[in-house]
C-alpha cells in the first residue's frame, strides 16, 4: 500500500475521531435515558432516514429489538419506517414521497412514543413531515444529524448534531451513536 493510500485512510479516521472527541456525550446519555423510559413503559421507538440513513434505521431497529437483550427476547418495541417497501412505495406513489414516514407514524404512533430521525442534512422533506406529525401526536423527537443540522436541528426535542460536512462520516456517526445506546441499554436490561 502506498503512502498516499495510507494517508487517505488516516485522514478519514482523523475526521471521524475528531468529530467524536468534540461531541457533548451528555446528549447521548439523554438519548439513552429516553430509550430506557420507552423500554420500561412499553412505548414504541420509530426510526426513519433516507438512503444510507434508511439502511442505518433498519440496522438499528434490529439491534434494539434483538441485540439489546437477545437471550430472553425482551427488546424494545421498534419499527424502522423505511423497512416496508410495499408501504413506502404505496405512500410515495399515492401521497407523495414527503409523506412516506409521516403517514405511517399517523397510524402506528401513540403519545409517549419516540421518533428517531437519521439525516445528514436535516432538511429532507419526509423527515421534517415525520417530525411535524410526531409533534402533533405527542411523540418525542430525536434527530441524529450532520452538516449544519438543517431545519431538523431546531425541530427536534433532542438534536444530536455532529457539525461535519461529510455524508459518510455522518452516517458512521448514526451507527456509532446507535451502538453506544444499544450497549448502554444492554447494561441496564431487566434482570
């Protein structure tokens, strides 16, 4: 491997590491506490995102349903809104792509639930509409964001904003925060 290739990988790692080191981890603890409350009360947690963030939403749903307490199968009640292709494409076709998450939330959500939005920009119309729907229903909103945080940063009850202008690192951070929360919850699982 050439020195230039090694330098490229080290630079990527440095950007990721510096972003993590400068973050206020009390915000992640607040996120964890909110998830713990949802778990204890049997509330649902909804994840949404587009593209790679949609894949992250589905991955994290798996972690919180199964990985958080796999020996006994008593994970959180989690729903990844981008996971059902039939529903997403139906809503996109019939109602518009901007409503693919909010329309699902209107049917599935209840007051006291939690919506976790994963977005690089924080400006995706379907993310913002889901957050509006959640607010109207008494559902708490969390947003894990990159770049400037966009409109979602101001709308979220709990914005976890990583100010980095890099989509891949933004998506890495979504997974890192999700995995931190999963491990934190695993340590506090019901005995």
